[in-house]
């Protein structure tokens, strides 16, 4: 038999001592090492790493819609329009697109590609690349848990508004009155929508140190939210994959309906011009570029482990590069499209407010005989207003009725969704119908992202061997119940303040650190050449100069800048939250209490410390590497001369001069048929052959063709000894004494 050429595998920090096939002198003889062949994929002949029984998408459309539903979330609706307005209007699209190309797309492909290649969750992927990197998966899981806790609270508030949207007239359309018919003072000092949000919905406390009791209506809505989420994700993608058809497509239907209605409203063009009029001078401000980089990072949902989980359910030959480009374009277009819809309607709201302001000023001017009657022309009104100086205007309590001022007051986040936009909905004919559409859209966007967040966390948990033995429904139920109980902190009067704190600290620094470590691990530890070869083996496309530059230099530099700037801003700018002042009817910026900042620091450390802790524990061999990564098994069976006949001759691989009757154990490899180099799709990630120019001359030499085996257990047979090089990946060994 011709000698077989085997490629040595690099060390990964731990190895198995060589096994000796000599008789031990106690009456037993040698060993037989049996390598069980992995299951083949039904689609192609590509070897599937990871779990051979892993769940898979039922179709390409299900995968694509799941990714869209996860990455296109609430941030596209209530964060991107605000950033455009504050950072140069249309000029903000320039840094946004630049950061999308240099930061978002490259890291997106790293997560999706490495998940598809390894077919494992976040914990399994980083343990497979190197056991010292296992802390990345743990950190990702912890940060994802923090985000899942408060993200579902937003869905809770959406449920409450959705239920109230079926009332006519809308409860936030007017201020309530007391027993004597007088408007409640708190509502009169603020606005109808602000009062309904802070007093009716949240029953907001004056500060975090005076939270008040639990609000039973919020608790019930939170229970409903977690119950729905549980039933969606309890079976993984087998259950959630069917829901994404609604959560991903319905928001686009609603956005289109609002777009058609919005552009026909009075003042829509003014809102769009205010938003997209480019202010090029803003591009010289570094914070604009930082905002763009941060928006791209969070809009893709990077570093949660969800993209790795979604990629692991793909077939090995899926074109992940094409998926990344399609989802990235769709994400950017959705953000711009949503901004058009939002500001078209906000332009209508601003116009209505300006008209209302002018009517109030006319009443004052008529009362003080500056105007003969109220129904004068706008030219006459503006002429009279021009004759009144600032002092007289203040004495008469005249308002400044400016369209640009009204548009500049647009808010972000919950303020935009529950205060500003709800006021615009009230002005629309058939307001309850538009309210139901709007909050159903927010519910779909929120559920789509929450499904992805939980899927990433649960997939990481199922990489743990102990949890793997428990039914998925039970694990999911325990996680949802735990999150529901912890979520009581958001059901108090200080619930919004706590959500703001979680959003500012739990899901910022930790995610950026995880993303930076992911990029460094894949590019510099796993190797960008190896990952490039993996992408080529999976898609047939070899990433070129753009990918290499962004992976190796530009992407890590941008992530480092985001991390450093976030820490610096957090230190320099004293963190505050907006507390509701019921007496003044407005939001006041208040410093966080010291004990709350202590909790925030603990959350940051909880999301970051697992990485150095696991690194140190495994480097000093304090933590045993025993992660079952489902890439085959190695069984060590003791054999004697009496069991020698049980081994088939066809399975023997031994040296040519080895006598067949030798009483020492033969070495049998049950690995399926050896494949030619052209059919070897295992790639360097699994110890497969990396084709180089020097290999071209070896193609005709059958003896020099590489043998691809799984797991990456590479051996040379020398006489009656097995020479076992250092292992590349962890494995599991079972010893059976016969």
C-alpha cells in the first residue's frame, strides 16, 4: 500500500499523549482506534462539521426573513431618523454608508460565515477555534441576557398601547378632567400624549430612589410578552421560523401604507426637506462619524451570538457572502425608507402645531386690539407680528410659531414612538385605525429582534453538554421565567429609568468588546487565510483585498475607536437619566445614584470579565476542556488475539511489512471513502487541505493526495506504533476494557 500523506495540525493548547500499540505485559494486547465517519449532507458531498443532527432552516426564504426580522428592528424606526436630523440631515447618509461598508458588512460576514462553517453556537465556535477563547461565548451570552431583559419590556409597553388603540377616541387624544370638569394640571402643563405616557402608562416615579410599587397592568402585559416569546422560541427555529414570515414582512406592509398616507398630508414635504437637507459642515464633527459607526453596529445586532446561531443552521454550501450583502442593503434601505415615513408624518404634525400656535397668537392679538378680528390673512398677521418687539411679545405671552423649531423638537427612542408619533396619529382621520397599524408594526419589529436575541443566547446554552440533555422547551421555559421575574424591576414607577440604565451600560461596552475580540480571534488566531479559504470552499468566492483590509485593519480600528470613545464619554460626561417632574410637567435630567452606578459597573464587568477569566484558567490548566463539539468520536478498544478476527481486512491500514497474523492490534479507520482533492470541502477550519500553487504538481500522484478525516485526528503508522500528532480540536475519548 502506498504511503499516505498527512498534513500536520497545529497545536491548540492541549494535546493527547501518543498511544502505544505494544502489548502491555498483562495478557492484553494493544489498542484499536476507531474513527466514526460523520454524516453526509443530503444536499452535497460537503462534510458537515458540528452537530450532525443540528436543526436546519426549512428553506432559504425562512433563513433570509429570520435575519431580516432580527437585524431590522426598532432602531431603524426611532433611532436612525433622529440621528439624521441631529447630524446633518442628508449629509449623515455619507458617514452611515461609509461605516456600513467598512465596519458592518465585514463583521457581519465573520459572524455568519464562522457559524455556518462550524455549525455551532457562539460558545462552541470560540472553543473550537481555541479553548482559551471560550470566554467570548460566555460574555456574549451574558450581555445578550441583559439586553433580552429590557428589550421585552419595550414590547410590553407596545402591547399596552395596542390594547388602548381600540378605544375611540384615543385615550391620549385629550387631557382628562377632575371631578369639577377642570383639566388635570399635570396634563395641562405638559401635553396629552406626554401625560398618557408618564402618568397613565408608567405612573412614573420622581426618581430611581423612589420607585413606588409594581404597576399591575405593566406586570400583566410583561407576562403576556414573555408567554408569547416562549411559545415562539420554545422549539428553536422549528417554531420561530414560522413566525418570521409575519414579523419580517408585516412591518414593510405597514410602512408602505403609512408612506402612501404620509406623503399626501399637508406639511409632509416640509418634514422631508427638513430632514434630508444636507448640512455638509457637520461632517467635520467626529461625533457624527462615531454616531454612524455606533448605529451600524447596533442596527445589525452584532456580537449577540444570534448571527452565529443563524449561520449554524445553514447548509455548508450556502452562499453566505450573498446573504450578507442582501441583508446589509435591505437594512440600509429600510432605515432610509422608515425615515421618510416618520418625517413625512412628523412634518404634518409640525404644520398642525404651527397652525394651532398661530390661532392662539391671533386670539391674544385680537384681545389686545392688535388685530381687528381673528380671520385675517397670513400677510396681515405676519405684518402685525413684525411690529411687536421681543419685550412686548413676552409680556403678551405670544408663542414662537416656527415650523423648523417644531421639527427640531423630534425625539428618539420611546419618546418618538409613544409621545411624538402618537400625537401625529391623533391628528389623522380615523386615528384608532392608524394607531393599531403603528403599534402592530412596532410589535412585529420588536418580536423579530427578540426572537433573534433569545435564539443566540439559547443556542449558546445548548452548546453546554449538561444542558444539551434537557428538553429544549424546558430550558427555554426556565430562561423566560427567570427573565420575567427579573423584569419586575421595570414594572415599577422607575421602570423607564432602569431601562435607560440597562440600555446605556449593559448593552454597550460589553457588546463592543465582544465584537472586537471576535474579529481579532477570527482574523489573527484562527487566521484570515484559513477563513478566506473557508469562505471559498463554502461559496466558491474568494474574498479579496476589500475583505482583507477591513478584517485585518480597518474593522478592528473602528471597533477600538468606538470602545475608547464610549469609555471616555462615560467618564467625562456624567451619566444622567430623564426623570419626570409632575409639578412642572416636563423631564429633568438627573444624576444616577451612586449605588445604581455600582450596579451598572457590575453589569459591564459581568459582560467583559469571562473572557480574561477563561483565558487565565485554561492557560494555567485550572479549567478542563471538555466541550463536546459533535465532530465525531474516538473510541479506544482493548483487543486481544481472540478479537483480531473481528476486524475486517478491508478496513486495515497498516505498513506493507506488517504481518497479517501479528497478534498486535491493527489500526482501523472507519471514515467513509477517501475523497479526491477536488471533492474535499473540509477546508482548513477542520484540518482539511489548503490548496496551494505547489500542490499543482502533485495532482497526478495518487500517493500524495491528502486524506481528510474528522475529527482532525492525524496519524502516521510506523511499524507497530501509532504516531499521533498534537490535536487541533478537542475530542471525547471513551475506554472500553474487554
